[in-house]
């Protein structure tokens, strides 16, 4: 994987893991630095990532099927699951509940 160029935005951190949005994907990198690893490849542009309290999941907003909705996925990468069906453009995750 080459170097990621672009604007690194909306970082979230848990322990040694940082997840951030860049261009059209979510990326993960160690807080110590290193090469970032791409986590998403969906057609919509993901934004506003939020790591879960235990660091195992990421909630994020994306427009995969039209309006902005909230999705979750494993922090290590893998398939996402759509959580909301609001159909409004201002939807985004803010925080996780204490029980995840």
C-alpha cells in the first residue's frame, strides 16, 4: 500500500488505534505512527467515525444508499451493518452507549 494523500479528518482514538476519514474511505493507523490501512470500500463516502468503548467496533455515517445513515463495522475491518433508516442528510453518530 502506498502513502495516503489527502485531507485526514475526523479522527477517533481508542488505546493505540486511530481511525480517520480521508478522501472516500475510513483508515486505521497506530497512534505510534506507521502505514495507514484502508478499512472501507463501500460506494458512499464514510465520515464521522466513532470507536466503541471497547475499541472493537466503529460507528460512522455514509451515503451508501442515498441519504446519510449510520453504519457499524468491526474495527479490524470487515462488512458493515446499517443501523438507521432515517432518510435525512444530517444523520451522524455522536457517541456509543456504555453497553455498546
